[in-house]
């Protein structure tokens, strides 16, 4: 491949060399490369882009070399963060073990926490988008509307970057660690035109709006199942309260299961409700882990640069 003669050509070759890699990795690599190359060009105003690229070819590396370094680093990081599979026999790795083993998975707890957190973040994101768009259109007739719109889009991209880092910590799904480089210096009108043509501007706003209804569903479902499951699991305390005469455990509660009334004050009823509570909590942990992974894929589809 011919040596690149411009920054755009260098980035194009780097993107091609990283084809097939995670889009988040490609976004990070392109940002790092563009930031470094433009800084070098700015530091040598007396030289052309081709001369600067030739000058730093031995220090920064050709696009293929940079791509190879990113691939190697990513593979090492994934290997280091990968949870080792337990060495167990086929009997130990039974369906029951896999089913209840979710309580030993950190990702299940972090995903459940994320489901509870999304209601608050969804409200914040929705408010930012509605307020920002309203003020941008309202101030559009004034000169102040242009910098306000630029600041608004910049804020949403910072928020999306933080959301991605949170999702990576919660689910382990690779998300961008760098924003998209703004490119060479340009005027306000040019910046606005580029933002309006950038599909990621609109997909980011769509994601932030969707976070409110998704947050309501996630939070309501998690709290409901968690409350019912914990209530059922705590039924043995009612039996102990009846036996020892503890205050606060003298209510006469019944739960209808099918066509039967199950009392938590009876031994059989207490055991049935306890087992049902454990099953509900286990299913909740599995659902939280699956929802976390699914939401991370949705976020990557909407927040990462399309085609990166």
C-alpha cells in the first residue's frame, strides 16, 4: 500500500486496516491518530501534510503498523479481563448449577444496579434533549442560537461517552473511550452543517430520548420482582415470629397460588413461598444480565460512529 500523503488518506488506510474490528476500537484508534497527526502538522506550519507524515513515519508508524498494535493491545486486554471458566466435571456443570450460579456473576449484580439507575439517567437525558432542542430552535433566529446549538450537541456527545463507559463497566461490552475527532478547524456554520449531516447526532438524541421509557420499564420491573421475591424469601421470619411471639410478625397474610390460598404462617406455606421467592430472584438476576447485554448492544448501535 502506498504511503499516505495526507491526514485523510492516512485515516482512510487505518480504517481499512482495522476492518472487521469492534467499531468502538476503530473509533478510538481514529481519534488517537487524527489528534496526533493534526498536532504534528500544526507544530510544523512550514511543512506540508505529506512532508510531516514522512517525517513522523518512523515514530508513529504506518497505518498497518498502528492497526496491528491496536489489535494486539485489544486482544491482551480482553484476555486479562475475561472471567476464567471454572474447572468442573460434567456433573458439576449441571443445569441447576448454571441456573443458580448467576448469583456468583458480578455482571448480574451490576446489570441489576444499572436497571435501577436508568430511571434517574433517563429523566436527565430526556430533559437535556427536550430542553436543548427547544432552546436551539427558539434561539435559532438570534446569533446566540448558533453557539448554543454547538454547545448542546457537544454536551450530548460527552454524555453519550460517559454512558458508554458506564455500560462497559456494567456489562463488559466494548464501548468507545474517545470521542469523534472534530477534524480540522472550521467556522460555526461549517460545524453545524457537519453535525446536521452526521447520523450519530440524531441517533445519540434518539438514544437519550428512549432512555426515559426504557428506564421506566427497567426500574418498574426490577423493583416489582425484587420486592415480591424478597418478601417471599423472608417468610421463614414470619414462622419464627409466630413461634417466639416476636412483635410485628402477627399479621395474617395469605397468597393465592392458582386455586389455593397459601399462608406464610404455616410450615408448608412458608416453604412454598420461600422457594418461589428464590426462583423469582434467580430469574431476575438472569433477566438483568440479559437486559444489560441487550441494552449495551442497543447503545453501541446508536452511540458509536456508523460505519466506524
